[in-house]
C-alpha cells in the first residue's frame, strides 16, 4: 500500500526547517510520496498570513524545486487549500486526497507545536479515522528528526531576514517582492 504524506502549513515563509523535515521523511522511509499544501485561510490562526497566498505558494514551489532529484520526484505541491474559498479545513483536503487515492494510506504530518490545538480542529474525530498522524518533535513530544531551530515567525519579524535559514531561491524571491519588510 502506497503511503502518501500530507504536509500542510502556512509556510510564511517556507524555510530550511521545513525542507529538513521533508528530507527526513524520505531518509527514514516514513512516506512513499509527499503532498505539500500551503494553507489558504487557516481558521485557527489568530492573524492572517503576512504574505499573500500566491506568494506563499510561489515560495513553496521554489523551495521544493531545490530538493535532490530522488526526493523531488516524490514530492508535489498542491494549491487545493489556496484555491478553496473561505476558511480551509484539513479534513476537506484529506477527503479530496483520499478520493483521488482510495487504496493509499494517508499520513498527516504535523509538528508537536500543533498538538495543543488539534482537538479543536474541524471534524477531528473523522479526520483521526482517515489518516495516521505522524507527530514530529518540535519543542515537545513526537518523532525526533533533529528539527532545525528555525521559526517562520522569527524570520518574518527579524530586521535582517536570516537568509541562511531560507532556500536560496526563496530568499531571492522575498527580496525581489519586498516581502516581510519591517
């Protein structure tokens, strides 16, 4: 049975910590394929993402394109949540993926920082029945992958963007578009 990982996030911006997680999923043989999904309008976030959905999707595509060929061939970026009108819910995205891949095992990849809010997710009981949840350690419980200590919030709020924490093409895109200017 094919194992499809689902890795959603705001990715505002995507950084090398996200890329490290993606690489570790394959290095540890945890998934056969991965779908990376930038969030549209995350209903649980207190504030809207800083960058536009279009810019966040573009940055994710740029970052993914930098992956090693053997990983790149197994990763795709989905704009499903960005394309959806209104609030976006993980279960809606999972239902779409399940319908397109009925014989696959779906693995929802989340960081341990999300764990405290997961019980308030829309239709969480149904979601738990549809996916295996793979909890990645980030300041807490979960699978320890040697997560890099990089925070998108800190990157956005830093007067100097810490370009070394970003894929090169993403750093260039941010400069070109004047994103996160303080």
